[in-house]
C-alpha cells in the first residue's frame, strides 16, 4: 500500500503513529487477543486525522504499509486502501473527545465470553477490584466501573448510535463490549490505552472466574 500524506502531516509523525500501532498490535497478538486477523487499532495523528490498521491483516505482523491515514469521517486519505470495517467506532471516539489519542479493539477469549454472559444485563458492573485504579479517573477500588455490552451488528451506524445514547445519559464511558465480539477502549495516548485494555482484560477474567467458582 502506498500512502501519500497531506502537506500538514510530516512523514515522521505518521511513521511514529504507525510504529506505535504495530508495536502494540504485536504485543496484543502475542497475548492471543487478536485471533484470525480480527481486531483493529488506531492513533490520532492531528485534529482531523487518524492512523488505522488496514482491514484483514494479521495483527502480529504489521508494518508501516499496513497502517493507513483516514479523516475523522472514516475516509481514506492519500491511499486507496480499505480501512477496518469498524472504523466508524474509532472516529466516533476522536470526534467526541479531542484529547483522546488512541483506540484499541481486541477479540480475546475472555472479552468474548464475558460479552456473551453479560449481554442480557446490558452491562458489567465492576466494583471492589484494586485494578480499577488503572482506568484514568478512578482512584479507589470502591468506585463503580460500568462497562456496557451492546448487541453485535454488522451495521456500524447502529453501534455508533448505541454508544452515543449511552454517552447522552451522562454516564462515564471508558470502554464497551460488543456481544460475542470483543472490547473497545481508548485513552489519551497508546500507553494509557494499553493500560486500560490490560486492566479490563484482567478484571473481566476475574469476574468470569468468580462466577465459575461460585457455581462449583
Ligand atoms: Zn471487531
């Protein structure tokens, strides 16, 4: 894929974002959270653009040519590559929060099972876990961290609308699950976003273990 950049975006800036995405993707793939070319990752490049993974590539082997530039309406900029099918869920975050700098979406086994198990309730309520403090803005285990579970659909505008509807209630949102699918989370930069993702994976795993142990 050849990527032409607008004059306002230096190659060094785009390359740094692409490398950061590829590094994160390699780590997440090694953990088994991105099976079978699933998952997608992005980083804000400037106020109007983001870098995002090209659709369908193996996430453990991404290079700069597997990352493309898009505008915040999700259109390719300077290439004819096809962005991830779920690009609208990334651009929604960047449009809504100008200070958000990275979005990670993975399909781990834990995320997938938890999404099915809690889909009926529509959310997972986390409380009492020390690791909730890994989520920016949470400074005590006593806080309540709600992760909504939205129904899966191949029609992205429907999911975008569900996210908007949650936000319009005024409740905080740091991540959401999609039923039978995976998780989305974000942060101001890649490091914060990876921390959120790792914490959420751990917390979801703990909740699933508790349910199993209580049933046995
Ligand atoms: Zn997905």
